[in-house]
């Protein structure tokens, strides 16, 4: 067995080449493996008064902001891994920021201060 200890972000391609003792060569089918770490949401500054920067490692994702009571306040489709949001429309308080890409979901707390 073999482990890729530092896969690239995104799709990685692998195949095996086996060389037998008699010199015969066998090549396996190519496998495409998607690698997106489950924890890759970075948001700053936190706490913030109005502007929030979001960095993430997914090629596309859905970002949702929920109030502490679970009410959806904003939902945005992200096609860029670096985005800045104006959150001045939100009241001061605690919120949950959820990033979803395919089956992966990551949630972090956000504090809005005035």
C-alpha cells in the first residue's frame, strides 16, 4: 500500500505501475480522487463590526449565516475562494456561519459588535 501524505487541493489522479520479475509491465486504470479537507473555513476579523473576509478551500460552496436562534439571515453561492461581505445589516450579536460544499459542512461562530 502507499499513502499520499500531501495531496493537492482538488482532484488528484493516481495509477499503479507494476513491474514483474520477468520484466512484464502492468498499468492500472487511473483513479481520480477529490481532496477537500473538511475544515478549511477561515473568516476574519472575528469579532467584526461590519466587514467579514471569508477564505475557503473549495472550488464552489454555499455560505449561510444563521442567527443564534437558527434563523437564516443570508445565503450566498461562493465561486471564489476569497470573498468580502458587508454585514452592516446584521444586528450586534452571535451568529453561525456555515460553509457547505458537496457533502462537507463546516460551521463557525461569528460575533458582530457595534
